[in-house]
């Protein structure tokens, strides 16, 4: 029996070709996906609010965004350093409140004792607030580096302790009696038309950038966050590095509390509650790795500005505070999704 085999002729249509330019562009986008997410979100946000929020691009509002970003900016820099070192600081919000209350209490006492020495009162209150932040940071560092307790748990517990101390010192009420010069200079003062808090934030950005990029300590911090065991074998004193970074975080958070105190003209035990989440969001949006060893200062600055920009735009559009919290969380999720393979 003869069997005939029928063959199906091959399709004569040519296979689709991809140009070398398209292939190279795709590979470049894939390699730089993390770096492109933040500029993409900033451009989209500006376009949306420029078309929907009245006065969003006015000089007055841009200045207002810069001023509003100061407090989150300084805390985000603190959080960035801790994250790069492989830790996490959830106590920054409580430290902000503690430094506000302690600094204001010391200033008020000095003004009652030496009413003609506002400079002495401001100096004493500033030193007291920064010292409180440094002490809390050292305790966080000892708990994490020496006692080997996860930084998440150490700083979470310390946050409750610090909040209790803050309420104990203030009695849960605002602290008044600050020197008028403190608010006039550090709350509402301007130099060459630029708000003093903005100048302080710029100074902190420069100092943190130099510390992380141009000093031996910065290199050691990246090494500890990337691989602590390898850093130890390389001769790096990892415990000291970790304690110092938590101390610096506490001092930066305390500085934020003092700046907020100058703005409010009172010591408040209720400020800073949202700063831990917002500072972590600003860092993650900017590509700082939660596992440590990765992150840069300038992207964190842009990430902070993005969060404040979105909040400002929604305020102009009269969006409620609860919805704003949802949007910030959504931006965090979207940025994580776009930047991951």
C-alpha cells in the first residue's frame, strides 16, 4: 500500500526583525530601571498637578514646597544612613518629639532665669535637644550592634520608651516661653530671600553627602551594610560603625524637632508621628536597599521632594489627609514594582 506524505509549504513571510537601536534601548532601560523610576514619577506628578492644582508652579508655592520639605528631608537623610548600614530606625518620630519638648523646656527655664539672655537660652536648648537625640541613638546602636537585637525591634521598643519620656516631661501639654528670636530666626528667618530652615537642610545634605561619598567612615558603612561578616574580616570595627550611624540618626532627628519647635513656637509631644513611614518611603523610592549596602544621598533628596510635592499638590486640590496617606503608600508600591525585575 502506497502512502503519500503531504508537506505543508513553509510560510514565505519573513520573521519580524528588531532593529539594533531598539534592542540596545531596551537593554539600557532594563539596566537603568531603578534610576529611571524616580525621574518618571517626578515628571508625571508635576504634569498632573500643574494642570489640576491652581498656582502649583508659582514661585511662592515652589518656595513653600522647599520649606515644607526641610523636616522630612533631614529625617530621610538620617534614615538613609541607617538603612545603608543594614539597619532601620523607627524611633526617629519619637526623637523629634523628645527634642522638641526637652529643647523648649530648657529654653523656657533659661528665659525665666536669665530673661535678658535669649542667645544663651537658644544655645542651651539646642544642645539639650541634640544631646537627647544622640543618647537615644547610642542606645539604639548598642541594642542592635552589641546585643544583636534586630534594629526593627530595638528602635520600635525605644520609640515607645522615648514617647513615654516625652509625655512625662511635657505632661502632654505644649511647652511655651521660648525666646522670640528662636522662631524669628530658625522658624521664619530668611537669608538672601531663602528661608533659614532651607539653608540648614542644604547644609545637612552637603555634610551627609561628603560623609557618605568622601570619608573612610562612609566606605565602612557601605561595607557593613553590604556584608557585615566580610567587613569584620577586613578589619572594620563594625560595632562602632553601627553605633555611630544610629547616633547620627538620632542627632539629625533631634535637629528636625528643634526646627519644628522654632516653626511652631512651642515644644510639642505630638509632632513627628508620620516621619518614620515617610522617611522610609523617601529612601525606598530613591533606591535605598532595605537589606543595606546600597543607596545615594542625592536620589534620597529627590525622593523626599517627590513626597512633599505630591502632598502639596493634593493640598492645593483640597484632598483630605487620609487620602494623602493612601497616595504616598501607593507611590511606594508603584515605585517598588517598577524598579524590580
